[in-house]
C-alpha cells in the first residue's frame, strides 16, 4: 500500500465575512491530495503534524474562495464551520467534479476534527492507493479480510477498485453507444428513403427531359450515372450541413464547459462523408435505374 486516506463526509455551513454558505465538509488526512491528484491554487494542504481533533486547519475549494472572499487572499483568515473556528491554510486549484464530489466547493479538515464536529467515530470511505496496478487485487483481498476480521467475521463493507468503476462506465457507455447507433441507423434509413423519394419525384417531373436526352443519343448508362451523381450530391450536401451543425454544437459546448473536450474526431467526419456517399449510391440506384429504363418515345409523348 502506497497511501491511505480516510474520509468523513457531511454537509455543513461556512460562515465568514457575514456570508453564510452550505457546502460539503470532508475530513481526511494529508495523503488525500496525492491520492486524488489534486493541485493547490494557494497555500498548502493539511499538514501531517496537525491531525488531531484540535487541529484548526481548513482547506477550501476555489468556488468557496470566490464566493466569500472574491479577489482577496484568504490565507490565514478565520472562518466558522459549524461550532468551530478554523484557519484557512490553502485553496484548491479549480478542478471540477470527481468521486461524487465537486472539489471546487469542498471544505477539507482533518479526520479527527470532522469526527469531533459531527460527534461520530465512523468513516464514510477509506481511499487506498496500491504501489502498482498489479497489486490492486492483492490489496483488495487483504483489506477485505482485515476489516471482516475486525467486524467479527461480518462482511459488511464493499471494496471498489478503480478498474471496477471503469468497467462499469464502459458498460454504461457501450449501452449508450448501442442506443445512439440504433437511433442513427433509423435516422439514416429515413434519410435514405427521403433521398430516394426526392429522386423518384425528380424522374417523374423530368420524364420529357430524359426522353429528349435519349433521342439525341444519350445512353441508358449515362442517364443512370447522371441520377446516381445527383443522389450522391444530395446526400453529401446533407452531410456537410450535419457536420457543420456538429462543429457548431461542439463549439457551444466548449464555451459553456471549457474543460469538456468537445472536439469532433477526424474519423467521425470521414465516416460521416463516407456514410453519406454510400447512402446516396444505395438509395439512388432505384431512381437511376427507372430513369435509364424509360422509353424515349413514350417519355417524349408525355410532354
């Protein structure tokens, strides 16, 4: 085991400069910042020396600092959390959400301080970092065995590894991907049928034009190619509009959520154009064949 960080979690109120705000209180130790790979925006994290119930250190999130202190340096300032007066020793760098918590809105104190404030001796969670990826399963089994023994043989805890969390997310993403793929497939079929209908209407409206082209020497193959090209161009124009809207939507997402990597991959753009090309060919075959099979005499007689 490389690092261990206990967690005590509860909602509490921070009171400073006449401002009152409810947020998440976390009790932990100095290893928490390394396990979570957090960064400090100002000051330092909890020290190892002040880990007892009498510790007066608190680290606040970037949003808490902004809402209460604004541009003022909060280091060394005293705040009231619950019934305790604590001194701010650090501010976390803005980091967003993780492990079910918004780190920008946390108040972090020592484990003993949090337990004393909440009048409890229990822990919400214990975070453990193994020395290597290969040792994760071994650490998991040892932790489960040790805690089960301490709980009189009752296995009343759940040990969750990062790999298990990733596997769960992968399953969720796979289900979502399949759902989106199904919707995309239905949309593609509907769009293809619309392209085919448009081309069939075009053949009907241009019957005399087709008859005239055949009368002056155009072959059935040339007529077929003409309508296939028109169907493909119609599909590609739809792809251009769709990809353009996709880039526009991605740009809006980046403006709203700067940390969200909303950049359409190159393969998706290529796949979009490729799908449009294939759809145009597939759904343009029937109208093109019908146009090529028209008899020039009958076509001209319909003028």
